[in-house]
C-alpha cells in the first residue's frame, strides 16, 4: 500500500486526510495529492518464491477452505494489489504479503512471520475467512474502500 494525502471537497473545513491505497485512485468528489511513502522494503521476494507461495496458497484455498478457483484468482489480485506478493513488503505499519497491521499479529501462525511467506499466507487466509468469508468478498471490499 502507498500512503496518500487527499483533499476531500465534501469537507467544509478543507482538511487533508491520510489513507492507505495500493495505487493512486481518483474518487468522485475528491482530488488527490500524491505523497508516496517509500516502503522500507530492503528485500524482495523472487519470482520463483512468489510462484511457490502462490501454489501453496492455492492448495489451502481449494483444499483446506473449500473455496473456488474464482476465490483464488481474487486472492491473487488482492495480494498483488496489497504487497505484490512480497514477503518483506512494509509501509504505513503494514507488513508482509497480506499487509497485516501491525505485522506482529501474524505471530499467531508462527514466530517466523517476518520472513516466512507460508506463515503470512496462513494468517492472511484465516483473517479473510473470519472477516469476509472468502477472498472474492475481501477483494470487493478492497475495491470499494481501498483497504481490507
């Protein structure tokens, strides 16, 4: 997610609000002034690692949660938008593939949450199941409100 400040024309006091967005978006009745916050990402997950993590996630989505292929595709889009499937992605207090805020929440799935994408995926899928029911609903929420 990138940090942006935007001017909300609906507000009479002409205030600026700060939000997390995966990319610059234009909302009706709002004018954005981009103030990109650099992510403190020093490491990057390789394409091969990303492919392996996505295969792991697909296995859990289909076999553990019983969700559909469409749900897996929604998960792909959601986490590409959030972190680019980068295990080390961090910024605005969010961390990892699912962009948990704070990242330490993922320690419920393992003490290696900072470096293990599988731990992050397990936590993220539990979060999605508990809060939204499935990745398709989480993606719809993210598309509408720019967070999930």
